[in-house]
C-alpha cells in the first residue's frame, strides 16, 4: 500500500450496482482498487507536515509534485521547495512492469543524483513515516487476499475489509496489510500495516476525499488529505493538497534524471 498523495494524489470513482456488491471476492475488490482510472498528468502543490508524538508540527514543508500515467504505469517527480533544510531536493520514481520501480534522489548538498536500491525499501522517505516501498504500488498478484468483512462502516464510508498477505514474505516489509475499501469509489479509506512480528506498525487514514474536474472535463475522486502514523513511535505525517491541476500535459523531460540534476525543463 503506497502513501497515495506521494505518488499521484489521485483515485477515480467507479460505482457498483447494489445487487452486485457482494458478488465480488477479495481479490476482485483489490484489483478494482488497483485499476481505478487515473488522469494522464497531475501538477500539485502539497503541504507535508511532520508531526511529533505530542501532536505538534515539527516541520512543515511545501512540495511541488508532477505525475504522469501512461499505459497504466505511473511516474512521479517531487521537488522540495521549503524549508531551507530540504530546498531543491528532488525525487523521481518510475513504475515498471514486472520489476521494481526505479527511484532516484537528488541531494543539493552533494550536487549528485543517486539511485535508491531495492534493499533500501524499508527506509524512511525524507524523514516521513512513509518508507520508499510505501511509495510504490504492489501488484495485486503479489499477495493473497481474504475478506475480514464484506461490509463495515469506517470514517463515514461503507467498506469491504480485506487482508492482504505477501506470497513471498521477502517481497514486503510487512507481514500483512488490512485495507478498508470504499464501496462507491474503490478507494482505500483506511489501511493498517503490520510488522514482521505481526504487530501493528502504521496506519494510513484518508481524511478528505473530493471530486475535482480536469482540463479534459473528466471528474476524479481526489484524496486531498491523508494522514500516516507510526503507532509504535507515535510520529505521523500529514499530506494536504493546496493546489491541483489535472490532465494538463507535463513535458516528458521532467521525468528524467537530467531534470533531477538540473531542475530545468526541456521540450
């Protein structure tokens, strides 16, 4: 389960007839959540708050985020604008078919871009509560899925509750995840992630979901605010979209290592 706003800040709605709601099995529910339609491009201004155990904001960041979805494969670039301690840090993730995502980070202090190795997947991303692996989307086929409940109310949503367990235990930092999937949008409105000892490690809560219309006239369900908490440390991260443009083309050169190195767009 990824921290969705860090990837593309989006999920599209998909409505089901009431008579067919319980005809789905757990794998189909997760596949529908995976397959929601996405805009071709996104441009977002995101506020990232790092929150201490006592609830105070340790640091508030502003991040510019570019997203692209081509042939059901997503790419994302994040540019840290403020504060000065992270300014001009740039991150690129490219989703691949049948292999791990490519991830690169540019650190201005070193004036260097480096690849994030797959062995670093469980490490925290830029001091947040999301790991590098949380940034990626797991294929539905990588896990075994079973219903915990076929109907449960959660945070004002009527949900399927699905437990997903990795088929290969080495492929995930979690022993299993439990997702609450909204009937109406197929969006995961709440997720629990359990460590290798089977203890609850993190929760991800959808705090605000809004409908937004893109440049082409298509309307999407947008997770405009999400909150991830490490329940074992008490630390949390909140992401809030401040500005968002959908389906407005972003140059291909943005999704390259050259852009990470230079910060300059070529057309």
